[in-house]
C-alpha cells in the first residue's frame, strides 16, 4: 500500500493554499496580490481551499486581506462567509478572555512581549506551548519559540545572547560598533544587521536559517568568557541559506526558496505548516508545543505523508485532521499519552 495520498492534485492545492496563508500573515506585496488573484481565478477549488484554511485556523489578518482581494461583485456569499468567520473569531477570543484562568484553552500557544534595558543581564524562558517576543533597547527583536531559554547580556562593545535550548528568531538592529553574537552549543553566530533563526534540538544539533543579510559562524573559544572576538574557523552563511551544525548531521549548505523559509518560520505566527512530511516528523513537531506524548503503532504509519496548516498546540485540531483526512484512529492511553493507529476497515477485519 502506498504511503502517498492518492489524489495528488488535492495535496498540491493544500500545500499552495498553506503557502498563501503564510504570505497573507506577513502582508502581500502588489505583485503577490496579483498572483493570488490569478491563482484563485484559475480554479474555484483553489479559492475554496484557501478560504477553508483561513477560516479553520482563525487567521484574522488573512481573512481581512482576502476580503480586500476578492472583488465585491459576484462574491457576496464569499464575503459574507469571511465576515461571519471573523465575527466568530472575535467572539471566541472575547469568551476566552472572560473565562477563569483555569478554564482557558490549554492547548493553544500564548505569546507575550517584554522589553530589555540597554545594559545588564537578563534571562528569558518560555514554557512548553508558549511563545515570547523580546524587544531589546537597541531595536533588535527576538522571538522565542516553545520551551526556550535565552540569556541576554547587553555590553558596551557587543550584544551577547546565549541560547541554552529551544529556538529563537532574531531581527538584528544594525550597529557595526556593537555586533550581536549568539552563543549556542560550541558555536558563535555573529551578525551586525540581519534576520536569522536558530534552533537547537534534543541531540544538540543546531539549525541555522538566514532569511536576510548574512551571518558568520565560528567555534566558541575554549575559555568561558564574555569576549567572543577570538572565535575560530569563521564561515559565512548568506541569505536564504540553511545549515545544520553538529556531529550527527551533514554540514552541507542548503539554499531554500523564500516560500520554504516562510513555512519553516511560520511558528512565529503560532502556526505549523506541513507539506508532505512523514507522520513521524509531524508528530514530533506538534509534540514540541504540548506535554502530550504520541505513540505511532506501526513503522508504515510513521512514513505516511501529511499536509496542512495547524495552530501550534492545537492537539485536538491535529487529531481531528488525522481522523478525517488520513483515516487514523487516536486513543488516549492516559492523561499524557496518545496512541495513533491506522483504522481497520470492516472488510479487512472480517478477512482476518
């Protein structure tokens, strides 16, 4: 039995719709707006798929932009659906705010925002399922993903950040006199004014993605000190490049398309986008945002390819999609463990 979904056109349409959702969140350029209109007009199913994703995953910005992109004439029913969806989203948000703290949704990510003084040291942590945005006083913006710890030292000659674990995206304010350095594991990443994403996984492998400008990567000096100017083996990583740093992964540079980078950084908006990853990979990523553990009951099922856009931490939404679209049965073994297995059709069970 093939692990690839049989209707490939539907999967491709879903992937393209997911791409557009990611782009809508960071606002469309005029050229992209024209391309989106062309894509929607090329097939009515394209527009339908995009609207379903926007409504299903509560994308207020996407809904707002879509209502502007879709013409008034001939699309009143579509605009009405957008308006209703937006109203429902607002109502849900208000109701959630009015609920007692212990009754609020526990499976969705929460984002906070804080400021950092010009000098001194600070530590920032996000628990599992939360995100945080740190605004440094130099103008740099640091976004922390789920389960992340970051130490910040704002010094006269440098801005030193130490990523203990987790994932961060950094929009570096330009300041040649005070380079921003990120220490992660045994590496030092240095930038003056750029945007990049750093993640360290449980096996201490480091993923670096540069979305704007370039950064240099070197080996941290043997002595633990605040002075990182003597780092060895400097290597430049340019815009739209990704590299894994560590013993257990190849060091070859990989060039990513801008759309691929948007998908990989969709966590900054509280989303997870899958475009044909294995169920094992998808479950591992979903698990980063929850304390639930997933057990996949067969090797074949682990390789099943899944696609879609999900809210980070929305375990029930993810499971519902697996049930509906991939014929997967989920069973809660206990309060923190979920078993995933392939549904057995009645004809198969009778045969056995």
